[in-house]
């Protein structure tokens, strides 16, 4: 068995749970935020810096690594951990979300998805079997089944068809997965915003007995309240002794609300992407560093933060770096944003331990005004 | 007195010297290579990383900082050291080279230079007095007088006129310099590729008794052999008890040849600029990382290097990062190239100490084939 989920404690105020996920590359404390390293690097960061900020697991993208540098090259390099110099756990997605996002550049059949590379237009075909071959070659601790992610909005018939195909593909992935000893394959619950379809998807996947379950098809454009509603009825459908991973969610409010609803794992490019665009998540809300009001602001980016960026640099300097298009701008802002979300989840875990997650949420948002648009 | 040069040893094989430069922010061992932090950041690097690779002093550019974020803002921030979080020595140039490089966008008179900003086209005027005001506000340990750098090639009358103006401006800089206690003002020897003009310039500036002397107007397009020839007759004109700084030179061969001719300090954007373009300086010559031959090369960038990049990553990974346009590519390649030049100068100092600099040069170039085009 590649992973084992240990349930430490259930929150008395909410559906949140404190756990430990044992993996071949170490133990992950949950709930957790996972930084995204799409192309075998968390953008602008070194592995050592991620460890300094106590990142416990990172995510990498199968679609991107398959196209460049290629999964066979990564395998030759000794696997993704060795290739990118990261010895802690890694999770790879299945590429499903990326290929479906290609729109006109892809064609879905029961067999799989034909698509054109976003890099050079070359033609490719991903099937459940091919995706398992790729993820096995990459060698992440946790891997995702190839799923079909329905768009939002989508009519019920479309979503039903798509979730049922996801179940059939999950069966094929399970059969094709070659390295069950070292890599845990998660099934992905789909079903859009329809309660009965989420129930159907969860029931079908749980019957297949995966070592963990992802919740897909959320954070695809729907209002956040709707996402929370879907979580409200979806997480209770999943077994308590398995980890639950909400894919592609990374705004501070959604992390807290997701944890409250029993989610254990989150990932998102948001903190690093907005960092490169000069936007910080701080304890007092969003800071857009290019704004003129920071020109002579010689205080830290976040007055309540002890990250490397906040301990050593001022908003005035960060604004200068951003305006001057310096790489150090992306580095420092990414450092802060990742630290912020990792630290937020640490606080969430402490709040669960002390049965005060709802109180923590209220305290957090009392300061964090105006951030919900992130 | 802001600085003091301590001559430790003269090489028995060459004109090289081993020294220590005492500054308000610490001691610099010479000969030394100074990484360039044009816009108050050495591109892609943090101060801690520069310290890890034993950078002892960095250079920053007056022209750039004057335009953005402005010297007054830097002064308000507590000076350049504090603004950029670097507590070791800093040297600022005078902006002379930059404004003269603007070509049609600048107009030179005896009073100073009128020019248009490369950022927004706004009009500005730099004079010796204004440059001193800016450099005093920035607060570097070593500052440069405002000089006129003649182009190459240039006829003798033009170069003579330009060096004589440089001397007159040096006098004005000396008079305008307000912080002699903490900032050492260097005069800049000009005179192009004419021996008698270099002699005139050196004689005039040495008479003004500066705490150090720069050699300007080299590495401006002339053949390297010509540069070495100019150094051959210029450094002996400078006092032995003062540091000598060869401006804008940073290729490995020119560092060694410059040290052999008695130069103590060097700076250049070369190592960081070519790093961002995917080119490394290594002990076995130039490595252009995007080349297909490195696709499956799982060896370090430089087999004889112990920098962070070479200890932890392969050429295959570095090539992937470069092709994928990842920031970590610029970071790792810059780390290696800066470490390479800093370490090269450490080896040069050891060779001087052991009276074997010529032997070291020959050993170095036996491996470093094909790099002289850098």
C-alpha cells in the first residue's frame, strides 16, 4: 500500500479533520496546501526554499511533463523526485483538466482524448492506459486517474455522461496502474453541481476502493457559494479513512471553507501566479504592489508575517523590483504568498486541534477584508 | 578616509598584486570580481545567495537608480545598503557610460549631459555636481566621478578633448562630494587606445590624489589584445598604494589577464546576462544549455564545480528549465556563472600568493578551450 491516511481528530465545531498521510517520501499533515510545480519546478522557487517554508508536498502536471521534457526522459533521470531535486512527496494530476481545457484543440471519445500540443501543435492521444504509463514513469507518490471534467455551466445529461465515463476510465486506470506499491491512485469524483450526480459518482468510485478521492469539476467558474454547497453534500459521501483532495482550489477563503467541509488536500497556481503579477495575499487583505501608495511605504508587505520577504524587504523595494521587471520581484512575492497559504493551513490544523475552526475563520476574515474576489 | 588599500604581496611572475581593501562595510580581498546589481538587485539573486558564494562587494548603477526609483527615495529608505538588504560594500558607477551610450538621446556640454530617459523619454541633466548628489544619496562605499567615455574607434583629438573634460569634471566631483568620510571617490582614467593620452589622464588624476583609480574606456568594442596593451602601459602609471578598478570587464580570460597587469577590481553584467540566455562559463569552456546534445545529459553543468547548481541539478534538467522558460533556469545559471567568476578570482589570489599566476593561467586555459569569444 503506497499511502496510509491516519485520522487524528475530528473537529467538534465543523466537518474538518486533522490527519496524517503516510507516503513513500514522508508524512504529510492534513489539511494541507500543495504548491504547484507545473513543469517540474514551483515557479521562481528552489526546493530548499519550499522546505524552509514547510511545504510538505508539491503537485506537478502530467500534461506538461508528458509534452516537455517527456515522461521517458524523466524516468531515465531517475524519476521526477530526482530530476527536480525534491525528496518529499509529489502528487501528479492526470492531465484530464488540461486537455479538456484545450477546447477546439481536442476530441473526446470513449477510448480517450486526441489533442494538439499547446507548445508546437503536434498531435497526441491520451487514454487512461497512456496516462497511467506516464504517471508511473514520473513516479509521484500520489497519482490521479484520467477523468473528464465537465465545464460550468453544463446540462445534466452532459454531466451525467461525463461522470459515467470518468468511472469507466477509473476502472481502466486501476487495471493499467503498474506501481501500486509506491504510487497511490486516487479516483476523481465528478458530477458538476448536481447532488444526485455527485452521489452517483462517489458511490461508483468508492465501490472501486481507491486509496484516496479527489473532488474534481469545482472552481471552474461557478460562484464560491455553489462550490461550498457541492462540498457540503459530497465529502460526507467519501470514506473517513481515506484522504480527500479538492483540486485546483487555493484562495484563502476557499481553503478555510473547504477544510470546514472535511477536505484534506488543496492545490492551486493562484499564489505563485498572482505573485508574478505583483499581488500579495496578506493577513490584512490583498496588496497590489505596483500601486502608487506603496512608493514610499517602508513597511513589510504583511505586518503580521515572518517569511523571508517580510522580514527583509519593504513594500517600497518590492514595488521598485516589480516596476523594474526584476526576477527578484517574482521570487519575493512568490515566497510570501506560498508561505502565507502554508502557514494558513498550519493555523487551520491548530484550530481543528483546539476545536475552534469557526472562531479562527471569523478572526481571520475580520482582518482579511476585501479578499474574496481572489 | 572612507577606504584604505593594504598591499599584501606583489606577484614575482607578473604585475599582479594581492591586497585588502578596507571599507565602511567590511574588507574586500583583491583582485576581486564584483557582481552587478544594476537596479538595486543582482538579477535573479538574493543577498544571502551572493554571500553564500562569497561575493564581497557588488556594483550598482547610478543612471538606473536615479531614474527609478530615484535617489531621494533610496536615501529616505536609509540608503542603498538598507533598501536592497545588502550589508557588505557597494560600488556605484557615475552613469557616465550609460548616458554616453544613449547616442542621439543625449547632448554633451562642458556643464554636463542632457539626455532622455530610456524608460519614458523624459528629459534629464547630469552634471558632476548632480552625480555627486545622487551618489551621496545612494551611499555606496565607493563612488565614481562623472566621466566622458570616448567610443571605439575615436580619433585622437576627440579622445584628448574627452579625457581633459573628464579631468575637469573630476575636479568638480571632488569639490562637490559631500561624504568623504564614508564614501571613497575614484577618478576614472580615460585616453582611449593612445598611450600618451592615457599617460596624460593618469598624471592629471593622480595629481588630484583620489583614494582609488578606475580605468575606463576599455571593453568598448576594441580587440582584447589591444585592451591588454593599454593595461600594460596604464596600470604602472597608477600609485601602488591605491586600488585599481577596470570597469565593465568580466570574461574569465580578461579577468586573469587584467590581474596579471595589476588590476584589483573588475565588474561586468556578462555572467548574469549570458546566464539568463542559457549560457554557462565552465571549467571546460562555454556550455550553451539549450543545445540538443544536453537533452539526456544527466551530469552537472560543470564537472569541476561545487556551486549549488552543479551540486544538485543536471544539464538535462537545466535544459528543460531553459526551454520551458522557467525562472529557476535564470536563477541556477546565474548562480553558477557568478560562483565561477568569484571562485576564479579566489584561485587567482591563491596563485599570486604562491607566485604562480602564469602557471595558473596556462593550466586554466588548457581546459577552458574555445571560450575567448565570450
